[in-house]
C-alpha cells in the first residue's frame, strides 16, 4: 500500500498532542481510567477541523477512509454500528481516522495537489515516524489509552492487557501493543 510521507512526529510529540486533545474534549480521561466517549469525540474532532463524516461501504478490508482533498471521513455502516455497541476494534478505527484528520489533512492535501501519485511511497520504504498510518495508530492509542490510565491499571497486582481492554473498552490487541510500546509489564 502506498501512502504519503508526512512530517516527522515522535511518540513523545504524539503523546503530548493527545494530552492536549483529551484536555479539550474529555478531560476526565486525564485523571481517571475512563473510556473515551468515541462517538462524541470523533464527531467533534471531524466537525472542528471542517470535515464531514459519512457512512458508506468501502472495499473489502478497508475499515475507514479519510479523504483530505474532499475534507471527508468515510466509515462503513457496520464499523459505525460496532463502535456504537462498544466494539474495541471499531472504537480504535474511529479514533484512527480522527487522528488522520488532526495530524495529516493539510499535509496530505498539499502532497496530493502538488505531487499527485508521485508523492506516495510504499510503507516500509521510510521510517515509521514519517508514516501516517503509524502516527494515526499512535495518536488513537494515546487517546483511547492515556499513559497514566495504562500505568494505573497495570500497577494493580493483577494488571494485564485484558484489564486495560475491559476498563478502557479497547481490543486486547490494542491494549497489549500499548503496554509494550510504553515499556510496562
């Protein structure tokens, strides 16, 4: 899959941006291990950045699409329904697409207007910190599983990724990756 190379962002810079976003949209997530209100936060981020949100079918295997040129985020109806029913993976998908809006919309629009398909590269041909997918995953994880909440849950005698998944309403896979990326456990 080819993607645009975006401006470099470190895990620390993304974490700081996530902290600012949580302060703005759901500050209680900064002080307690509370699940993010994904439906509300997603729609607020999309609206605040001048994008529109639409439910449409996408090709098989595609769970969401952020289209910077048209300022649109497309989510398949089944993913949206799953998010509304608390599915951790669908919740992550929604925040992943919101993260593209926050982090990449302007840069991707610029790349596509000025360079078209020549501005795209295969993932793996450049470092992760320049990869929009890695960055969007990192910001989604930061918003859904703030570091303090993960550390609080893991400090419990029985703390484990399953507990994070249950308390923060994320998938086990997302919780496990977050624990490893934070070097906990």
